[in-house]
């Protein structure tokens, strides 16, 4: 994908460029840390796509003291790195604000856009909005904190798995191994990653199968893939997290 993993110095109008992966990781880290700690208070909201938190706890044999110490160390390292980059003029904390605003715009409009497309296709969504996504618990069961942690976990881990790993990997395989034209490889990767994203909510999340629900989530996957590909990992993560908070809050 040609992602530059080195920090890029801010420049006039630079925000409109797709953020590099290094910057995106810094911007996403606070959500990751809130989820890491939040699952201790609300353990039933573990995200099905979580490849990090559950494995870390398993490796530590449930020793919460060490787990908390590791996360405290990660927070300290994050703050030190931010301070160093700010001193070198390679990262500004104010970058969080435009990312949040842009992501919020996408989050509050994408649902209506998808429903509009489905109406054109004559597909009835029949969506149980806010259906349980973790361990069979509904958003009402876990309270406000649980809904926030649930949304942050979905934003971070589902974008990490389905967009950063699967989508990027499929594009790399298509253009490299199969020598596909980039447009064809991207289209193929969008469809496969969106299909897997939607299916995972039924296979792993335990939601009842319904064509409307599946198509809705498939289209969500295409939207998140488009945001990831054009605006970067951080905007995709925040859009996903804010969208889930918006939906789950409506259903509370």
C-alpha cells in the first residue's frame, strides 16, 4: 500500500493527506488503552476480533497486577514518545481534534447513506440496531461504560483485523502474487474484507442471520474500507468507534 511508517512533519494543508501508519497508531492509542483497562471493569464486552488483550491476559494467567503494570508502562512510553515528537515538531496533539470532527461527520451520516442504498436495492434492513456483539450481552446489560468500552474495542480491533491486516494483505497479495491491476486488487480486497467483516458478526458475535442485517454490515465494511484506504487507519478507527457509540446510545 506504500504506507510510510515514519512520522511526517505537519505542513500547511497536510491534514488532508492520508495519515501515515505511525501517526495513525499514535492517534488511536488512547482508544486502545481505554479498551485495555475497560475490559477489566466490564469483562463481558471483549471484542470477538480482539487478538491482543485476551491473549495477553491468557499469557499472564490472569495476573491483573502485571497486566495493569504493562498498560501503565505503555501509557508512560506513549506520553514520552509524544513529548519527544512534539519537541521535534513531528507530532501535534491538536491533530486529535480534526480527526475526531471528521470521523464524527462520517459516523452520523454513514447509517443514513447505507439505508438509502439498501432502499434503492429494495432490501429491507430489519436491523436490530445495537444487537449484542460480545458474549451474548445486549448494550443495556453492560451500561454506559460497557457501551463505550464495547465501541472502542470494535473500532480498534475490528479495524486492525479487517482493514489494516486483511484488506491491506489482500491488496498486497492481489498486486504482488497475482499481478492484478491495482484497481482490481482493491475492489477484490474491499469485497472480501467486507464479506468477512459482516459474517464475523454472525459467526463470532452470535447475531441471527438475516439478509438485511448481513447486507447492511457488508456495506458498513465497504464504507470503513473506503475511509481506511483514503483517510487512513486513525480516521477509520474513530469513525467505527463513534458510529457504534451513536448507535448503542440511541438504543439505550
